[in-house]
C-alpha cells in the first residue's frame, strides 16, 4: 500500500512539473529579447547585447505581423527620431522659383570671318571682352590672291583709259568684273575708290568689322594664317541676354510660354525685371533629369553681364493638392515612395506620384489619401531597416508601371 501511494505521488509531481514547463514554454514563445540599438540581436532569455553591451529589452511577438512592414519599439523610434505628419490638402502652385545664370543671347552673336586666305599681319583688338564698333578696322591681312586681284583692277582701269577708243573690247565690263572680285573678297566701296585714286596697291588689306559687339572668342594672333572663311573673332551684342534656369521634369507641365517670368539679380541689389520665356528644351538631360528654360531680358544700359547668378520666378494659377515635406519622399530615379504609419509602432512603404516642388514641400498627385500619417523624419532609416531585416529593397515590391 505504501508503494502504491509513493508511485501516485511521483506521477502527480511529474505531471505538475510538465505543466509548469509547458506553460513557461508557451509564455516564452510570446516574448523575445532584443537590443534597442541593434535589432538584429534576438534572444529567448534576458542578457546584454554582444555589440554595445546594453541590456536586452523584452518584446512581445505579434503573430499577425505584415512581412512587408517594419516594426519598431519605443526606444528605436526615439533613437531614430521617427516623426510622422498627417497629409492634408492645401493650396499650391502660385509661383515656382528657380536658380539660373545669365548667358549670351545666341541670336545676337556673330562671327567676323576672312573672305580670302592670308596671313594676319596686325590685330587692332587683341583681348576677350573688347568692344568692337561696327565698321571699325579689325585686322590687317596679307594675301597674294587679293593683291593680284588689286593689280588686275588697276590694270583694267589703265587699259580702259588708254585703249577704250582704239579697240572693240568692252573695258567697262572688264573693270566691273575686276571690281566685283574685290567686293566678293571683302573690300569695301571706300577701299576700292581709294585704290583707284592711289593707282597703287598696298601689300596688306584692312578687314573691317561687319558687326558690333564684345569679343567672346579670339582664336588667332598676329602672324597666324587664316583660310578662306576662317573666323577672326566672334562678337556678342549684350543689349539682350538670356536667363537660363534648370527645371525638374516633374515641374515642366507648369511651364508654358504665356507664364509671367520675373528675373532677380542678387549681384545688383536684387534688381528685378520681367521677361518672356523664349525657349524650353524638349530633351531631358538623362544624368540629372532636368530641363532648360530661357527667359529673354533686355539690357539697354549694359549693366547685366553673362555669368551673373539669377533667380527666376514663374507665376501660374493656384490649385488644391496634397503636399508633404520633400524629405518624406524617397526617390531612386525611377519611382518615389513614402513610409506610412499603419499601426502602433508599425510602418509600411507606399509608392506615390509626385508633382510640383516648391520651397521645402512636394506635391503628391497619387498614392496617398488625406489624413494618412506619413513619416516625415527618419524615412531613410526605415528604408535601411527594412533592407537589413529582409534583405530586399522595399521599392522592389511596387509596380513601377503604375506611376
């Protein structure tokens, strides 16, 4: 009898211990320990982090977690400076401010060339930036071909005077042909008249400027040879300039030729002037994904100089739209995403379509609804945390073609 009682007591004790172990095991399955600084450290019992030696914190497992979401504890949120903001609808788009630079108006630039091959004996203007009036002597050229043509003209004049009445040859036609050759090779009527009065041809010929402007290019020096049609100088008329500004591709739909453009020059005490958009580049620069626009502005007093930095403000009608701080949006060149708070300490990535950028705000055209709570600080940290935990880019799960 004593033996039976002993066996029954042992069985009761064994079942009780087994029950306690099962309860403890079940309770342990609902909890785990991790490091606030290094969430990759996971343990089933208390301890310290082997990396930073901080005490591990107890975290309750969530059996219904979304594999595409990121879950953080309170300490991680505080250390990561994770902040959210509800997206709201507001008025955007009353103006667009761009940075730019003043540049030469290419329509007001002209090259002065030599119409005959020869050697430049003298340059009257030798510096970039010199102003050359129209009709001013530009260079002295020595040309065998031109000198021979001068002699032909003088000979035709002499023969017309001596032999015009004693022969059937039309020397008037011969003189006109010789003169036309000199005109085609760049000599002026005044030079040809001076040649006929002097009755002797100088060895060099003066090339006069056919345009007025500032020298922007001077590729020759005295003693250089130029070919027929070779450029001597390139001149720019600064009475009208271009303000060139870069525009993101997402901003291009807001630019049109009828938009009012205000150009501000900070180097001239923030002087402002109104211009019109002359050109919008239809080609997107692939490396930087920007377009170029040009605003034509007048420069009657010559105080504006190419190279000056400017601010260009494009005015256009307002409209209502959803907006977020620019730092909330993560872009990889093909698409844009934001992190949205879906539950307590839980965040999920969403793809969005962006629009106008102004100041530090960006317009959200699609992908979010008013009232959703979006991460505005720490979005890149969440992105990195997702990649670290899952080994995949959160953007890879989105459909790029839906933008």
